[in-house]
C-alpha cells in the first residue's frame, strides 16, 4: 500500500515503529478497554513474567508532515495499584528521494 501511516489492530498490544519510510501503529484498542484476552496472567491473576494485556489507546495529532502519537496505557504495579501513563511518540515524513 502506498501510505505514510498504517494503523492496524487485533493484537490488543500497543506497537509503533518505522520501517522503509512508513510508520506503523497498533493502538492496542480503539477505546482503551481491557481485552478478554490476557495472555500474561495465570490462574490466580498473577503475572508469569509477561506484561499481559495492557489497556491502551492512542490520540493522533497530524500537523503537516509530522505525526505525534499520545499513547495512554493503564499500568498496574506489584501491589495492584493502577495508574495511567502517557507517552509521546513522533514521526516525521521523509522527503522523497532523500
């Protein structure tokens, strides 16, 4: 596909990366809701070393040739306390032939 940014989903995990001048974004969820798929939790709800399902969503700000993602993720510490982390990820479209 001849696109600058490609969004996809289905894995319930946030991903964003650049490859061959294109930017790929998987927001994790369209809503930030917890998925019924939680691969990282065992029978007792305790982690097995994997991070498990981290509810997340992304806000995209497009300004000319710059895309800024604001990634919101619900995190849980070892005591079970939850907080929302926000991370900023930027992508600038390259100049053709550069």
